[in-house]
């Protein structure tokens, strides 16, 4: 089965690579319209998944991610229309120069080819990932979780029908209907047909893909993000940023999980901050100096420094210097997003230079690490690896380049 | 042992990341000078490897790659001086823009971190790979073949001594002294410490790395490169380009391995071309139409179409159309370098658009796919994968980016 899916994707690839922007945008709008039209079918399929999830004792949080509503289908549809409105990156000549021998050497942006996506329960990823891959001329093969199988099947069928209506090969999107672990592992070895594999989900899924895949992987997202409050910080600004980064949305990878406070400002900052966090039900894990100042804080263990809570919890450590803060962050972070709150120019610049992460901030919330906030108009995830793309991935992350060379008989001597 | 090497590389990483260009260039020139000074030691060590190679019955070609001479050490030294003269890509801000909320978001070019390189017999790769990684602020861990162990050890020791003289951590370059296959496989799993792994060598080595590595890999080089002679081609130009691409150097990945000829020009081209290739001892594997025209040609098998000969051999096939040529190339090529010889505008443009390869040429030899020929002043290999970098890899291929964000208290709403 996987072989056939791979072959079909490879057959679709040259067709998709040369589609005009107008054709792609028209098809995206057709899919967007059809998702609204087929809303009843999709909601009915989703109901089956939600019912099974409830029976299996799925958590409230997961059930919420799984459940579709007319509003959520509306948002999926709207997302595709927004993609249609974005500039098409494919075909852009990003550089072109004449060499001394007269060869004209250019670089052109082209699709990656076939993109594989392995994801967990959220059915909105299905339409979303299709839209991003299709806009960039890629064929996509999706492998969703078993919890959302009926929803995903309904959405994929709807999209394939829309594409056929537009005289575009429906194999632009294919769906692996077998949700077993064995099939997932075989999918990760399909390097003959798949150019890149993107896992979207929890740390377990991502690690499994990194370990097992023979296809190049773009590793996305775990975030143990830190904020360091320097001795020179505006403490009111610091408190506002920390509260925002920790509590504006706790289950996301760019939320703040750990706070470092210069010991010279701990007395002024921590009691005020503790009250703000307490109001928002945030549990503090602190070192000895922190628990001395905040009675309701619990003592942090070594494990806390490396923990991505994704919950109303934060670790707080006092440090003696910027050096100690930078060392601590480079040791425990997941290379995602890190911030310093400071009014010192030299400390700001050293933090930006020396902290190793996809995004480093001065005096702003880590929550901004996001494709939309960065102005990309779309996002396929946040890369925490260094190869290919780092940080929020917009449409460009789904492209590669090709050298095009115009000669008039040049040979090498 | 590997753990210790990995830890040392990680310790060296923040130091190397923030070295100034002047310090790096000074150290490169020091290494270049010391390689010449330690020439006797290096040649003596190489003599041990060459002697062992001869006793083990190593082929002439491999012995030639293994052997060092004063001239070759001079070239290694000269290469490092050239790197010192190149612009430093690290620290460049490639984009910076103000978002509507006042955040100033920039992208800065930074080192990858720790680069692993697995290579075969050529000891010159040792100095070369060090120079490229060092110039770009990366720590490098080298794993060379057992055939060159004494040469590599001598070169690495020389480089480490030079770095110490310059007060730079010698762990900028580390060498895995154990050449066993088990250690090689463990090295490929060192993702905790190594950010990217680059194999340099034959197809077997590259495939082994792709299959076994949990570190992101940059796949380099096999090249089954085609030239298609269109019916509208200038046949004199075609013959000159084919002879150049096939015979100027046969053992390289950008050499032409397969020729496609439009049937309307086969009578005019092939007999002339056969004579030119015969003079250069090139064996032709052709289809029936080719063997009819060239008596000394042998019949090609299916296997020939996919073969990278790396020798004085070429496969030749006649085709009825540009479409057939493009289909054939996209089926059998290794996504390296492909050329069309044509005088038709529409055929040139379609070939550039529709052939899927790192480099596509109109009216020029495939032999130009090379970092120096493309004007990069250096080359670490030629990537045939689509992720991160495609085609000749210069210094930029050893860098990644980091978002730097300047705020004044922004929080996300």
C-alpha cells in the first residue's frame, strides 16, 4: 500500500511542480468552498471520532483538540483562502550572476517534491498541511492519528473531490488510512518517494521520527523557553512579559517554562510576580532563594530545569550574573525561544550573540515565535533543528532551490 | 570515547561561535604555515599508509588519492590561506524588519555548531574540512578511513598545535582515531552532540550514513548526469560539450554518464561523436539505433541507464521528443546535473523547468557544477538532497540562521 502511495505521489510531483499560481489559488478557493458545503458530512465523521474518544476515556484537552464545530471548519476554510491570497514563492529567481566565462548562473525557488506529515489528533492539521504543501507545489502524504481517522478521511475525500473538479490530480493529497505503528515506521523508511518528513505532535512522536526515519526530517517544536531578568531590568515590564509568556496560553511550545532572576532584583521582583502568578494558578518550582521569598513555591529539583511543563507551572532560579544565566540556558534549553529583560546595551547584545536558540528576544514575550506573528501569513510548525530552516516555518520552508545555467557552448578546461 | 569527543566539541562550540573574523583568519594562516613546516612528519606518516596500502593490494587510483607529496601539502596550505581571504559569512544580518507591534525582527547568520564528517582515503580532506568548518565558526569531528589513519593523525596533530599557539581551543578539530565500523555506526547516533553529518566518499558510504544516522545528514554526491541533444542543437557545440563532460575528468560526480540524442540528428551527430570518443578510449553502450550507427558500440542493458560509470564509458539512447528525454532523465537521474543542447527557446525553458536536478544547464558542460566554478571560493561537497542546501556547497552551507528580536515590552494579546 505504501509503495503505491509513494509512486502516486511521485507521479503527481512533476504536474504540481509546474502548475501556475492562478491554478493553485483557484483550487485552494474551491477546496475552501467545498469544506463548507460538506460540513455536515465532516461533522458527522468527527462525531464518530469524538464518541470513540469519550468511550476510551480521552482527556478533556485532547477531546477539545479533536472536536470540530461549524466555526472550526469555517476557520479551516478561511485558512485556505488566506493561503490563496499569499504570494507564490515558487519560480522566484533569488539570484542570478554572470561568471567570468560567460555562464549565467541563477538560483530558482522550486518545490521540495513529496512532503510527508505525521501528526496526532488535531483534524484541522489535515486541511492546513494540504494547503501549505499545495501552495508550494508539493505533493503531500498525510499520516494522522487513529483518534481522528474518520474526521481525517472525510476531510481528505472532500479535498480530493475538489481537486478533481479543478482538473488537478487528487494525488496532490494522499492519506495513509492504516493508523498502525508498523505502517508508521514503514512510512518513515519511504525515502525512495518522500523528500522530507515533518512530525507534528508531542515529544514522543518527534523523537520516534528522528530515530527511525531514513527520510530527511524537519524536527519541530518542543520548547523549554527561558526568560532572564537582568539586574538592570524594568521590573514592571519584566513582570508583564513573564505573566504573558507563561499564562497567555500554557500548552504551546513558545510559552515560558523557566525564569532566571538576577539576585540583585529578586527581592523587588519575586513577591510581586508571585502574586500575579498565584492569581493565575501557576505553581512555582524555585531554588532555595526563591522558596525563601515565596512561601507557596515548592523546591525545584534538577529535573525541573529541563522540563517543558505545558501547564500552569514554572521553574524559577536566581543567578549571580549574565554569564551564569547564559550558561544555564545553553545547558537546559531546547533551542527554541529565549528572552532577556534588560536595560543594559552590552547585556542585550551578549545575550543575542551567545544564547543558542532559534529566536532570542530582548524585552519581549517568547510567545511571538510564530509564523503569523513573524509576518509569514502561514505556519507549518516551528523548527528547532539547525538544518534547512530554523524557527517558525512559513511557505519558504517547503521549498528548495535549483541552479539554472544559461551557456553558449562553455566547456571546462 | 565518542561521548568525550562529543562533550569537548560542545564545549568548544560557544567559543568558536563568537570568535572574531580576524582571529579565525589569523589561525587559518598559522595552520597553513605550520603544515608546510611539519611537511616531513606528515610525509613520513603518509609513507606508512601508502606502504600498507600497497601491501594490501590497493588499486592505483586509490593509492594516488592516498599519496601526499610536497606539492599536495602545498595545495592544502594554500587552500587554507584562500579560506582566510574569503568573506566571513558569520554574523551577517540577512533581513531585518519592523512588525506592526513595533518588534524589530532580524535574521542573523550563525554557525551550525558541531559538524561531523565521515570520509574515505583522501587525507587532504582533513585540512580542507577543518578549514571550511573553522572559517564558519563550527567545531568539526572527523572520522577518516583506516587507509589514511597515520596521515590524518599527523595532519590533525599539526592543526591542533597551531590552534593552541593561537590561544584557540584545539577541540575546534577532533579526530576519531578508531576506524572500526562499530565506532562509525555509534558516531552516526551522536545526535546529542553533533548538529549535522556530512559523508564524503562513495555511494556505499553515503547510503550507510543515510540509513543509520540519527543526526541530520547532508547527502552528497553521486551523479548520473545526462546531456540531451535536441533536434535544433548546434551539433559541433554538442560534440565539444559531450567530449568535455565525459572525458575531461572521468572519476567525478559531475561527469556526463548518459547521452540522449533526438533521432532526427543521430545520423549527423553519432558517427562524428563516436570517432571523438574512440580517440579518448570511451566505450559506448547504446540502444539498437546507436549500435546500428556505431559498430564498436555495445548494446546497453536496462542497468546502463541508471549507471554512474565514473570511467571511460557512456550510455547513449535515441529519443523521439523532448518529452521522452525529460521523462527518461527524471526517471534515471540522481538529481545532480543535467544539460540540454538546443537552439529552441521553448525547449530550453521547458528543460530548465521540468528536469528535477540540483543544476540544469542549457548549452554548457555539466562539469561546471562545482563550488569554485560557481564562484563560492570553496566547496565542502555537492548536495544531491533538497533539504538545507542543493548543489555545490560553499561556506554558507555550513551556517544556519537565528532570529534576533528587539522589543520594548511587547506582550502577545
